[in-house]
C-alpha cells in the first residue's frame, strides 16, 4: 500500500505528499511550487463543524431556499498554510462550494454539483467532496441550499482532512518531481 | 478496496412534520417530499387514548389535487397500547412527487385520515428518502 494517496483516491482521506516532498498548488491562476515542511491531521470533531444558519445571521432557511455563500471562519488560514479536506452536511441540506467567493467549484459549463446527505450513499469515503485551500485571503466560501419544501432551522457541515505547512520554492522554479494539487477552480481555456 | 453496495441507498429520517396529532377534519400532513426524491415509510408509531380503537389511513393528497388517495390498508390503532409497525411489516409503497404538481408547488406528501374521523391520534413516522 502506498504511503501517500492521489488527491481524489476513493478511500479514506490520506496525505497526498510526504514531508520534504514537493507540492505544486494551483492558486491565483498559476501553479505555485512548494516544499512540504509539515503535515498533521485535522480529525473530524466538534470544532470542525460549522452551523451556517446562525453563522450567517439568519434564523432559518426558507423552504427550497438558500443561504448565500459566506466565509467559513474555521477554515481561515495563515500564509503558506494549506488544508486538504473532505466534508458533508450533518443536516438535510446541500452545500455549494466556492473558492474565493466568486469561483464555483465542482462545476462544468452547465451545472454546479453540491454535497448532500446522499453523497456518501454511492461515495462512502466522500472522495468526490475533496477540496483544498492555500494560504491567507484565498478562502473557500460555502453556500447552503434547502432541498426540502419546509423551513429548516439548522444547517451543519463537518470538515476533516490534513493541514500542511508549505515553503515556497525560490523563484517559483518547477521541481522535477512534484504533486500537482488544485486549490481553486479552473476554467476552460478560450 | 471494494465496499459492498447498500441495498437501499437512501437516507433515513423522521417525517418532516415530526409528531403529528390528528385533527377532526382529517387529511393531516405527515411528510412533504422534495421534487428530487421518492420516499417509503419504514416505521410507524401511533398512540391513541380516545377510549376506543381508531383506524388510520395513510395516503397522499398532494396539496388537494387530487383528493386524498389512500395507499395503505387501514391500520388499527388500539386504545392505550403502544402501536407500531416495523419495516418488515410495511409494504414497500413509494411516495413520489405528483407529476401534476407543478401548479401546486412541486411537492408530494404523506397524509393520514382517521376512521372514524377523530382528533388526538399521535403519529410519528420513520421514512427513507431516495434520490438527491
């Protein structure tokens, strides 16, 4: 069994690089090359749960309504901090992932997929929910859709995964061996 | 690693309306169904202390268009006894959104009538929802 996984491997979430290996991260519209300096887990636990109704100053989500995308405070990072996470809702709501508030994730030209209570049914390890965030002020934003025709008063999401500390490579020189990881979306090149 | 597929790949939950006490007018709403899902009942609990047996009729009404349609045989709820029906005793009746529901708001529902019509029969369901 390999000691590191590929980013979307369909098994329990595992680190995607080892300490002292290289990691190239897609962020800010370019690949930024780093050396991994430190890795530690972020286990699924109560501090890793965000409740989006109260976090956004609402009292409920309307029937078939939505909460507009907002910052998730527990996932704010320092510069050169990198997180690699999976997530799911604890309540019967759908999460909509955005990177840096305006860039939809899990999108094609015609659809933006969401993460719901059904995602784990055919994807038990939630590999299809994997996303990454690099550094300060390049945060993810979370929107919430209520799929039910009744008001819901709570919309909790839990996150878990790994935290890395990265050291940028001087002059952003591309290393000969590296792991390529997206930390934001990418559009089709025109 | 290959994991065994789940035979019934849905999510289990209580009915959306929670514990419902029936009203004298009948046609009480127990659960509303989103348009992307179908639902089956996996457990029924009912309490009756009206002094005599009451039959409950589970069905669907879809916001009144059409009128209430009974989908289960009458279930007899005995007075002052814990009445419950477990998954192995409940037929696999699928409740879905009526395709005519567009004007009525794209919802399906599970509703209950009592026979004779009476108030204060407490009912709680466990349902399994399929879809997305």
